């Protein structure tokens, strides 16, 4: 085959360091387009981005030309630097060091998009930690609780 073709869809989840509730509505309204710009520059455009005060979800198409870890590193590093320019309260802003990245089939894109759009609603009753544990169990990811959180 002469041409390389792929469509790898990723549901990415990560939180602020120590799940600090720093992502206000004002910051998030600018953050989502900024993150999409980074993803587009890495040929990995977002399909959906949603967040609450302490974490973010991004559904995106992973470029065939970039490793997943490099795309995530660029999104987290660049957005962290950007957030730090938004005021004195963000001077010490950091994302958690880790992340969760889960494959999504094309048939589940609308379900994941809806899930991401409804972050505020389902976090009225569920914490980020509870949500993340659910993902790890759903995707059968082995984990040691001692090393998941920072």
C-alpha cells in the first residue's frame, strides 16, 4: 500500500495537580480553544473538549505522524504555560504528572462526545477520582492506587 492511513481516536483525561479547583469558567472558555489550536498544530484535532474546575477531557484524532505521549506532553506543557499568564492566582499552576488515554471506536464517538459535554452534570455526584477509577476498570487497566494520584 503506497499511502499510510489511520484513524485513531483517543479519550484523554487529566487533572490539575492535587485536583486543585483552579479552572474557572472564564479560564476554561479560553483554554479549550487554546488546547485545540495545539492539537491542530500537531495534526491531531480535537473532536470534543470539556472540563470542570479540577480536570479536563479531550476526545481527539491522533496523528499518524506523532506519538501519543508527545502530543499529550505538548498539550499539557503549552497549556500550563499559557494558564500561568492568566493572573497571579495561576502562577504556580501545574497539571498532574500523569494522564489517562483510552481508545475510542468510531461507533462510540457520539457517546463520548455527549459524556464530555455533560461534565458539570455528572460531577455533581461523582468526584474526579471516582470517575477515573471507573475508566480504569472499564478499560481493564491495571493500576496501583498509590501511584495514580499526585
